[in-house]
C-alpha cells in the first residue's frame, strides 16, 4: 500500500498567511546551486504588520520582497516561459505566482505565466526589503 503524501497550500504556512501571491508580481527569477529566488512585489493583506493603505492608483498594498528557497537539492522545470511585460513603473513583470504548494516533506510545486516547476528544498521564506 502506497502512503499518501501530505499536501499544503502556502497560505497555511507560518509567515505566508497574510500575503496574496496570486496578485503579486514576479519581477525576476534567479537560481543557483543552493538557492532559488523570486523577486516579487508582494500583495499584503490588512492583517500583515507591514500593511499600509493602497496608493490611490493601486488596488492592493504592495511591498518588495523575495520568495527564497534554500537548501536546494533539485529544480525541475516542467515549463519555462521568457514572456514578460512592463508594469506602470516600467519594471519587468513576469506575471503572478498562481500556485505554491508543498507536497510531502521537501517538494514544492510552483507555477505561473513564467513557467511550472518543482523545487526540492529544505527551507522557504519571504524576505521583505
């Protein structure tokens, strides 16, 4: 009998409950042998300690930060897209993070307009600038 893998969504994790990645903007993606980083304009919910009222021309409160995977042992790109656009500030925008979930102990599934990938990582965190 095969054991079922535990699956969880990002908003269930410590440090992730007061962000909304589906409307956040991926500005850059970088990877090294030990880290995988998404530079993001992150949407903060009203419950987040850094929350401020949105600017007059914005729907959400955005805060620059990084989604950092460290302790990487594998990165498996299922689909990769170089398609980007430019936001109102002239910054590159690769779209959103539509899916971020953990499957089992160290496997993360991440997807958006920029691609689909699986990352095997011992640690994930959001670092605000």
